[in-house]
C-alpha cells in the first residue's frame, strides 16, 4: 500500500507536522506557518454545545422487521407488510449528567430510534421508562434545572432534586419506578424501551387509534444494585458504551420485540383516567400488548462524533399513518427538539448523513443557510407554486383530525374519574416482591435523607404515603433512622 500523504484542509501536502516554522533556530514562530495556524484554530472549534439533556450516550445502526400484521390500525408504509425491513439508528443515553458522565447511574435512559422509512424518517424518541415526572412542558426547564448540576456547587444536589418533586406530586409514579430495581440498568442491552407518550395511528380508511409503544429486550431485563453501580461507575465509567460496542463487534446483536397497546380513538374521552397523561400507564388488562416486529442492532458507527453526537431525533418527525396525541408534554416536545438541533447543529443538520432521509430524499423549497450541501438540479425553482415540475403537496393528511371543544386558557388536564397522582405509584409498589420493596425503600431513603429541609422531606413522605400507607411508613422510618445517624 502506498504511503498516505498528510495534507492541510485544502489538500496541500504538509512538510513538517512536528516542528513549527520559526525565525531562525530558537526564534519566534512565523505567522506564515499556515499548517500550524489551521491546526490550532481547528482544534479550538472541535466542541459543539452538548445536548441540554441526554448529553451522554451511545448509538448503533440496525433494522426493524415487521413480524405481525398491523395494517388494520396504521397505514405507515414501513409497517405495511410482514417481513418488511427498515434501516434505523438508535441512540441510548442517560438524562441528567453532562457528556462524559458515568454510565452506571440511577437515571432514566433515553431510547431514541430513527427509522429511515420510504416515506421519510420516523423518529420515536422514548425512554426506558413507560411514564415521566411531569404532565406539562412548561415545567420541563425547572425540572431539569433541579436534576442537573447546581449553579453554585457544580454538582447534582439532593436538596434540588427532592425540592422539585416535593412540589410535583405527579412525579410520584416515576420516582417509584426510578428508585426501584429498574432505575439502574445493567447495560443498554438489558433494558426495555418505551414510546411513553400516547401517539395516534390512522389506517387506510382514516380510522384513528391511540397507541403506546413497548420495546421489550430479548436479552432479558437486568439491573444493578445501588452498591454494584457505585463500584462500576468508578471502575469503568463507560460500562454501557463498552458493552454495546463490544457486543456488536463480536456479532452478538442485541434485539428488542416491539409491542403496541391500541385504544380505539372513541374510547379515549370516557377512559377512567386521562389516556394522554404521561405519568400513567395503560393497564395491560385494558389494552393488551400486540406484537409488531423485531428491532436488531448490528453495526457500530464508524465515528462517534459524526454519527452519535450529531444525531438529531425529533418527536415531530412523523410519517403518514402516525401522528401526535393531545398529550401536552408531547406537544411541547414537538417544538423543543428541532429548535435544539438548529442551535446545537445548525439549520442544515438534516443534511448530515446520520440524519438525512435515506429511503426518501428530501425535496422542498428550503434553501441555503450555514453549511448547506444539498443542491437541487440547476433548473430547479426555489419558490412555489411554479409552472415547472417542482415538488407538490399531496393533499392527504398524515393523520386523522382531532375534534376540539372549549375555550383557550391555561387549563388543567381534562377530568377523568380516576385522575390522581398516586394510585399507579401505589400499584407499582404493591406489584414488587418483598425484596424489591425493601431495596426501593432503602434507595429512596439513602437519597431523601440527604435533604437539608424538613418541610421538603415531609412533603415527599406524604406523597409516598398517599400512594400506599405501608410504602409511606417504611420510607419515613428509613429516612428518620438515617437522619438520626
Ligand atoms: C433529548 C426536551 C421530555 C426523551 C432532549 C433534548 C431536548 C429535550 C431539548 C435535546 C435534543 C438535542 O439536542 O438533540 C424535552 C422537553 C420535554 C422532554 C421540552 C418535555 C416537555 C422527554 C420525554 C422523553 C424524552 C418525556 C421520553 C419519553 C429524550 C431523549 C433525548 C432527549 C431520549 C435524547 C435524544 C438523543 O439521543 O439524541 N429532550 N424533552 N424527553 N429527550 Fe427530551
């Protein structure tokens, strides 16, 4: 193989990559050393803003294969036929810490999938938890501030974490989930993924359904205890990244089976709780899991920065037959992600290879901007309507319309018979084995006992007691014992 030549960014050969050009031996450096100037300046620009949440993560490519007929419920082309395969990219992440944080921590995990479908990219940006901490996007920046590093101490503070939850009783279900066994997955391969929100599917006849997505890991769910995680986070901070990378390199391809719960749209209004409330699950007895297909990861990215850091997932990337529900949290997210991408990566982030549609090229009248690489043909018009053969709208709505009644205003959620913040948290506690209940109580107490204000502790204890009297009493006893120490 012939020797490759080192070049500048403009392709000219570099004569010396070890010694800067100087005025005489030992003299000052010359401004004319283009290679030195370019090398230092370019290095200064290597970092870009990290994601404001989910900054730390890992990604891999793979495919999705339909195993069951779902055409009665959605007309999405990539789900239209048993056996059909669609390429995808999946990014896993932790939520609160910055880029480079430890993997084995108690935190929800992101589970963001980009399906490169023939009708454009479909992004399902979920977590490993079926529920979330809040019900309204207006609370999200405050929530995240309370979980990320404190502006004074520069680290996560139990005072802030629990103060926010003390004022957010709706978080009790997700807090119970987070401090239970599944709060620290053993690896990205050993956890489930959930769309979490309710989404809308529409079939060929225009009938609407509400759906929830569940990706069940075929590796089995495995978790770490608080003690195991503390040790691993110190010994191997990149444990999840190493596990995913090595497993795929060895050809041990991780996979998940996708199931959906399907609710006919007409049943939503009278369901016993708000089916669009992200703090609640739909019991499987009401809406059983129906299998859709299999997701496999089989290829590592070649370059983590180019493909994982620059990956941009947005919950508003839908395809025909799949759309949003009126979940307020989801509605807020429909704005937040593409806005974050324009800030973090620029207006042309959709032209980066990992983000560009692969099976359906983008064709529109958007033009120019920083770093534009998409050129139309030289005869393309950049306006519409036009008398030439430019792209035209389809006139076919992507999803079914929603009937809306009432007045504008800052309303609380619509009332359903069983809307409260606690009953599902209590059900989750009662579902746990005695050993898991004990670990849950000990995990919560370990964190809550670090809070300095009694009123914050009392408010949180009241939430656990409202979920289940025994749960509340046990957490209270454990917290008081630790605080007495
Ligand atoms: C990342 C906002 C709730 C899952 C992000 C990012 C923003 C954001 C701005 C960074 C995007 C980027 O720079 O690429 C919000 C807002 C929320 C919300 C405003 C609530 C109103 C949720 C929920 C879930 C979720 C409920 C899961 C069900 C994720 C994931 C990522 C992420 C997985 C990382 C995506 C990736 O791997 O690039 N969120 N988020 N978020 N969010 Fe949310």
